[in-house]
C-alpha cells in the first residue's frame, strides 16, 4: 500500500432504488439480490465460528450459566440498537460500499478513508482470516496437517509496545486457511449471484446442523439437566470491578459472534429496492441471530456443568459428544460448513468497500474497476484476498478476533453518532426508516460502545502483564489494532493530491 495515491475519477450518477433486477447500474454492478437473499446474507454472514468457539471462553470469564445467557441477550440488545441507528442511514444512502459511504457523507473524506483503511487492514480482512483459520483448525479432526519444525514454529517477531508474532506456528493450518481464502475469492470473482448462491447453500446446511444439535442435546437421555442451568462454577467467583471486567471480556467474545450485521449495507448497490430492503433485512436478521445464539447457548448450559464448560475449547463438540457418541466429529463438520459459508459472505461484501473507495479517489482507481463479463469488483476482491492471507500468518484466531473487534467498535460508535450528524446536516433528506425513540437509541449505543472500548484496553493491559509475569509471549490486541489503523493516517496525507476532485457526496 506504500504506492497508494489519489486518482482522478468521474463518479457515476447515483443509482436509483427503482433499478430492476438484471439491469446494470451506472456503476456496472447488477442489482440481483432480493429481500430473502439479503436476510440470508445477514444471518449466514454473521453466524460463523463464534457460537461454536467462544461460549467456553465466556463461561471461563463469568462462571455462571445464567450470567452467560444474560451476556448473550445484552450483546444482542446492544447490537440491535446499533442496527436501528445504522438502518436510518441505510434508508438515506442506498449505495454499494456501506459504512465507508456513510462516513463520507457524515464526516467527510478523511474519517471515511480511515474506516475504509481499517476495514481493509484489520476489520474485514481480519474476519476473513480468522474464519478461514477456524475452518482449517477443524479440518485436523479428519486430516492431519503439516507442522513446522519446533524451532521454526517458535520463531517470533517482536513488535515494540505490542507484543510477539509467530508466523510459522500452526503452519499447516495457515496454509489451508490461505487456500480457502483464494478459492472463495475466485468464486466471488465469477459473480455476486454465484457468491450469494454459495452463501445460501451453506447457510441452510449450517442452520439444519445447529437445529439438530439442539434437538439431540434436548432429547437425548444423556443430554443434560436443569441443574446445570442453575448451578454456578465452584471455582470462578468474581465481584465488583473484576466481575465488570469479566462481563466485558465475555461480551468481547459475544461481539465477535455478532460481528457482521452491517454486511447488507456493503452490497446495497446490488440490491433490489435497497432503501427498503437493506434496513429491513438488517434488523430482522439481527433478531434471528440473537434468537439462534440464545438457543444454542441454552443447549450448551443444559448439557454441561459450568466448570466443564469453562474449561472446554470446543463447547459445541463436548455437548454433542456427551449426548451422542461420535458427536464431536459431527460438530467439527458443522463448524467447517459454517465457517466456510461465512468466509464467503465476508469476501463477497467487504470487497465493495474498497471498490467504493476507489470511486472516491481514496484508493487506486484500479480497485474501482468492474469486470466486463462478471460485473464484480474483481481487483478489489484480489487485493483483499492477498492481504487476508498475510494476516493469516500474523497470529492466531483469538489475536485476530480480539484485534478486529476493538477496531470495529470504534467505528460502530462513530456510525451511531452519525445519526445525530445527518439529522443536523440533512434534515430534509427523505428517510424511509427513522430510528425509534430518537435520540435515546443512538445515544445509548454510543455511550455503551465508548465504555466497552475503555474496559477492553484495561483488560488487554492486564492480560499482557499476566502473560509476561508468567514468562509467556503476549500481545496488547487493542494496541495492535490501533497501530494498524494509525499507519493509514500518514498514507492518506502524503498521497493525497492538493487538486483532488474528491467530493463529500457518496459515490454512485
């Protein structure tokens, strides 16, 4: 990205929401996605690895099944407030590029660029890397993967004020994860419709698998008991500030599981009637995801005692194994299906951010090119895929997810505050959807997001200090995320031409 500079580009006219399916928009993209596909894109794009991997870590923090279930409901409620705020903006700006386009309208080119840069350098590409990483991890349940020599696996790069990165740890997993990213990039290069068809197939398979897991746990004689739901951990007892910090740490896991609810906004320009479809699909998809997560977590808590769950690295597999012999491998296959599908969804939607940035002269003009045959942002897809592969070799699943969630929530807070900005700047712009209980809903979300970020930094520093006290390598994940975002600041100013034709309006 060192060669990044500003390019002149004559922005096309705004796409009208009456665009018919199959007709090419002025940007060259085709509005082929309907309401049902958009709901599947939101729900299928959100449900990935988090609900299968994070509940054990979350229980280890809070130590109580009832408190764990409360964390899932609270996280869903907070995300719902954010979605409502985002939906108002989406009803005003039905353009491909999602949050990047919104920030451009709210705050101008610099903040929009920082979001687009953050999405590229850590938020969206980090999601792609983390999801593909989990897919590869679970493949080891069926096929052994190569490992680097102990000396090479232990080799690490020390980053001042941030921590240590071991690129060759779990080498076989990282190679397979990279292969998945490349394969799905090719699928989405061949057409948005093909990518959504693949997404829908994997979503249906994933939902069926989760429903079967819940049924097996609920009705198997060995499935669990009501006592598991009401009995807290015998060893985890936190109070006061320690309990608050534990809840925040647990919510960080929940927020990773919920992350991606704004995906529908990234492909608004390829959606039929986007001003109505995008907001409705976003908030309805959020409700569906919350219900699924609560039900799955209830099944885990029913099946496993709190202390068993707190020490489980794969709580879904342990719950299935308890109910049915061999259930662990079945769950591994379910997780592989889930993560493969959601990796596809993130690749599909995220590339549209960089495409829109190119139309705004914030990224090289080549990223704004649409393939003449497949009508997809082909260059943006490939640049995204290459950087996601680089991130795969930068860390582990937890490092990637904790880093990207911290950065993402900075911009989620800014996005919700943007409702106030646009109400003041553009009071007469038509809004097909208005956030209810304004101004309390966006204000509550902004205040919670701010508190969450502060407490996340507090937790990261404590974890880093504990790791070094034990003689282990550690990372301050929030510092890593902030550093990656700040790298983009000098790039923006050094490469920006004084006579740039960039405007404050949205592309399209």
